[in-house]
């Protein structure tokens, strides 16, 4: 049976026959398409399956002349609008009348599994971008070369943006609990625990990374990263890094001078060493020492 699903944001239809009800796919507009549970009953023939016009009392369509038949050329397609059963070659739904125009999903199975919900990851190609999606939790696994290309190339970001979206729509059946959001998860490739870091240092998007394999992004994190980059976030991060490096270079002579000064102090006088390194702390320690001596 061919199952179709439509994006609620842009009405784009997809052939999701290989998915289970409740699973999800990304739409090019940024929405999330949830695979429906088909209705089991057949549709009433109230519209012509050839042109979508309303059926009259005759045996032929009064708009296009197509002949109505209670047994058409196989009823094995599920309408993406009302989920009723349709003829396989229907151009319009005979129940709700919407145009049937599904798109194929360029998705193939992979041997990788989701580190969040353990479902098999599905490989997807979008132009030159290769990534892996989870139909259960809507997370993404980006190989290292893919993530680097997205960060460095505007063309790669444009291609990825059509898949990653600008915010998911619809409620997924899998949602991360607060404790799971900060949990260290295994790399889908090497199975070692990944590190957690703030992307670019200032983005506020905490991603899970494997140095050798790639990056795992939970639902919505991909769109947040794309938005951060498009708003000049990487340039801002480089400016912050340059300022920090310049400040460190500026403070380096003073630090070296302090170390030299500390090395000239006799080792037998630790109180003077403390006054050079941490004057306030040294004075507090000295006062406490004198107070104990008077006791």
C-alpha cells in the first residue's frame, strides 16, 4: 500500500510507504512531516479521480468525461489529506478533492543506529550533502566532512538549510527529558562516548561531537546552528577569539615579570611569595597566623 503524507506548513506531499505511523521526515520548508495512521475503510466516490470535479448523478464525469467505476484500477494509495484509500493512479482524492502529487524521498537504510532512541538511522543525500536522520526523535548525525562543509561553504549551508528547516512543526512522539539533554551519548560510528561543547564557543547550542567521526544534533539544534552562522556568528566567534588571544599576549609580559620576581624571593620566606602572587590572600593568611600565635 502506498502511504502519502503532507506537510502542514507548505502542503508538500511525500511518499512515506516505508515508514511506520508516528515516524517523521524533514520537509524542504523546515516543517516536520509525521507519518499518519491510515484509515481502513474505502472512500466514497464523491469526486472524479481524474480531474477532481464533484461527481454528479451520472456514470461519467461531467467535467472530463471519465467513467466512474466502483472498482477502479487498484485501490492502494492513502490520501495525504483525509487518509482514505484511493486508486493507485488517482490525480485527485475522491473524498476530499486535493491534488495527489507526492515527492520521492531520497532516503536509504544504513547500519548506524540513533544514540538517543536506538532506531536505525536513514541516510539522505541532498546535492553533495550526506547526513543521517532518525525517524523517531528527528535527530541528525553529520559526518565530520559534512559538518565542516556546512560551516565553511555557503552553498552547503543552502542545501542543508532546505532539509534542516527553520523550526519543526508538529509534536513528535519522542521527546527528550531534561536529564537526557545533558547525558553523554555514544558515537553512532565508533560507539565511544562523545564530548559535549558549545558550538563556536558563543552560540549557546550544546552539541555532541566525536573528534574522528562527526557531530550529533538533536531536534531543532541543526536549525539553530544554521541561523547562528547566517547571522554572522562564526565571524563574531573569531573576533572574540582574536580579542582573547590579544589580551593573553598583552598580559604575558606581566605574567613573566611576576614569575621572575617570584623566583628572586628567598624560598625561606613563603609569606613574601604569597604577597606577590595573591596579596589579599597573603595578608589574610598572615593575620590568621598572628592570631593563632597569640592564642
